[in-house]
């Protein structure tokens, strides 16, 4: 918590970035290097893993939980299954890790299933299994895959009736209402076309009873993303990676946030750290305690980022989006192991393995 306010981190990842997990050669390495590059360039020195080898490893769910709930002000987090199995042997964030999270930390995490729509019927069957075992709050999708022996980068569109719509229909049948899709940030050195947002509206229009969450909103295609927010009541934006810009690229973050606010106000913007991509605490503290839009960007946004707006972005919007009973969650975690560890105070970043073991 920050000043008694509840914080929901809408996307986190227990990555397996170790080179032994690479399946698609240079493409897997390219994405791993992108993640490392973002971490090293956007993190302050006090919350930065100092070496590439120390970062490109298999991060455990216990490490992720310690970073979020002991070392930072996050109270509840969302973990995504990542289905990138043509790139990484375990998909990058394995299904098994989400099962472990569900077993060990049910009061601290929500889970999103993850499938590859290009697998057709197999993707529907995969979603059925994950829905039964994970009881997910949402579904995470990637708009491209690496297919065949050459690992050709192939995209698909959210408004495709033959690829996307059967998956959305199955999700709806299974009671999954929140569909998150990676946009705005190409996955390494690959063509950018699949990461545009011009396909979101077609899906939102055909499935008005589903919510569509644009992940990495604000990294690129700002006006296009903002327009989707303003036109469709069931489209939202997630600030994963974008939020981390505030630490060392504050003007970039401010311009991105102002551009989103000018189209639809603050009610559809949700905080996401992407941890372990970056440590969540520096961005969280700076946003809550210090951040204000410069005067010229207040004119763009039509508003200032007040404490009320910050609470909406850090908690209220996602709680409403996903149907979270915040008082009930507060009560369930008030005296758990993470709250007790945090109460000891002054926990150093990335300090889990100092005296702790899974």
C-alpha cells in the first residue's frame, strides 16, 4: 500500500529468460535482449539488476511475489501465461508457474490464461484446460507467432472472423470476459504491422459484452489507442512498460499519459509494471508522490493528474474492470507472510535470495 491506498498491478511476468529456454534462435535472443535493454535503460541504479547474466535467468514465482509484495507497494497483481512456445520452450512465462501461483498465493494474484490463436482448434482446447484449472480472470494474446522451421513471423488481427472470433466466443462461453492483447511494442527485431491497434475496434464492436485491454498502451500509436478508448466502452489500456518510463524518461511518460487522457479521461487507464521487466517500486513511488503533468500537457489532457486520478489508475479502474472486491482482498492479505515481511522495513530490491529459499 502507498499512503493507505490499495495498488493493483495489472500485468506481471515470472519470465524464463535463460538461454537454455531459447527455441527460435536469434528471434528468442532478440526478444530477450529487448527486455534486458528496456530493463537496463529505464531502471534507476538502485533498482537495476547489474549484469545481463543476472537478469537473463529463470525467475521464480517466489522471487516475483517478493519483489511485488515485500519490496514494493503493490498489493494485488495479475500474472499472465505467455504462449510463445515457438520462441521459448516453456512459452516464456509457463503455464506451470501460473498453477504454482494459484496454489501458493491465491489471495495475492489474479491469473490470465494464454494461448496462440494461430493454433486453431488446439488453441480452443488449450483455453478449455486453462479455464478449468486456473479459473482465470482474463486471456492474454500476442498478435504474432513464429511458424515453421524458419520461424517466420506471422501476424493475425483481432477483428479476424476466422482466427480471433472463435477464440473470443469460446472465452465468453467459459466465463472469461477480459481479453488482453500485446500491442504497441514489437517483440524484438520484427515487422511492426501486427502491433498496431487498428484491429481492436472491430473486435470490441462484435463482442460488446467482452472487455478488450490494450497492453503497452502509450508506447506507440497514441492517438489511435486514445480513439479506441473514446469510441468503445469496452476498450481499456494497460500501462505496462509505459509506466516505467516515468523513472528516467518522465517527459515521454507525461506525453503518453496526456495523449490518452485527452481522448477518454482517466477511467479506462490501468497501471501495470511488467515486473520482472522492471522493479515496480521506483515508478510507483514517483507516480504517486511526485508526478504532475507540465502546464503545456495539462492543456493537452484537459486535466491535471490529481490524487483522485492517480487512485483510479493505480486501483479503482482495474478493480471495476475485473470485479475485484478491494475491502475483501485487503482483509485477506492484512496479516499474510508478505505483510509480515514488509512490516520489518527497509527491504533491499532483488533481495529475496538473501536468507530465503523456495
